[in-house]
C-alpha cells in the first residue's frame, strides 16, 4: 500500500508510516494497528472486510497531553490473511475527527 502526499513544490512524497500497536474498533470488530500514517492505517483483526467498502472505525491514542480517540471513516483498500485466523486490512482515511477522552477537556 503506497501512500503519498503532495509537497509544496507539487511533487509526490510518500507519507511516513509509524509502526505501532494501538487498540482499534472497526465496524463492530476489535483489532490492533500495525502501522499508521497521515493518510491511512493497517489493522489486524479476527474478521475480514470487503475490499472497496467504507467502514467507520476508531483508534485509542495515549498522548502526553491525555487520552484521545481518533474517530474516522475509511475505504478498505487491501485485505489479506495474516495467520492464526486473523486478517490484515489496509484502510485509506477519508475523514477523521480527534476527540478528547478527558472529560475535563471535552
């Protein structure tokens, strides 16, 4: 899954991926991220999704300023078996909102 951003000079640049394991919840199924970038993410979960479908998902983020939740809609662009009955799912982020989990900041 290649991810690109357009630089200020108009050239395509690959979005930097960060390998990380964060809890996810996609269309009712719990999973974990394998990597995340500005334009998408790859999650591993027990159930597949249909390639080309749109899904709603969230990712829990623990940051130095407090716990956040990334709520998003994405398009499934890749689905593959990764072993042990689990599936890897590549998701292109279409829209996203970050919410504070700290009621003092909400």
